[in-house]
């Protein structure tokens, strides 16, 4: 089940049938991710950064 964070209530909440916070009816809700749901294969490493100037 997806977990949601309400910016107004400052806590984890369920969504109402209209996709709002079930407690305060705010639309300011964000989806929380479990650590195992994150795609760690796309992590940026220091080798990904080009430190040379592109204006040279």
C-alpha cells in the first residue's frame, strides 16, 4: 500500500476518495517511498561530474 505525507498535518496519512489528506482535506500530500522501492542503480557518482570548463 502506498504511504502519503501531509504537509499540513506534518504526519503520515491516508488519502480520501478525492486524493486529499483524509484528516484535513489538504491537497499538499506527497508519496513516501520505502527504501526497497528506490532505484539505486541510477545513483550519481563523482565520476559522473565533468569538472572541465565547457567554455574552453
